[in-house]
């Protein structure tokens, strides 16, 4: 089993990568950009983001017509841990 496969055994790929992408974003990010970055449909990303918001991992910040995404401190910590585990595998 290669590194990517073993990582996916422990984590669902798309949600984990969403957190990591949000953590590493160099500018403000919103759902459609995130969907492109992780190669996922917009509707699937929004569904996952809503669950992450309920779990207090992200916040939506409304700016005009855009809903910007930001990690909470809990979300940032989890994203950092996911990234660490990924590099260890």
C-alpha cells in the first residue's frame, strides 16, 4: 500500500484536504475556489463545509455576495495534525 492509500484508510480524502487547503491558503478563499483546488463538485464542498461549520472547524464570513471561509482555532489545529500525519506516512 502506498502513502496516499494508507492516508485514505485513516481519513476521507476530500474533507481532510479541504482543511489543509484552508490552512495553507495564501489569500481569502471561498467554496468555489476550494472545489477547484481539491477537484470536487461545488455542491459536495458546500455540504462538507456545512458539516465542518457544525463541528466548529470553520466559519463563513460574508463579504458582499461572497461567503469567505476561515478556519477556527480548532480547525487550524486539526488541519495541522492532518498535515503532520500525512508527512509521517
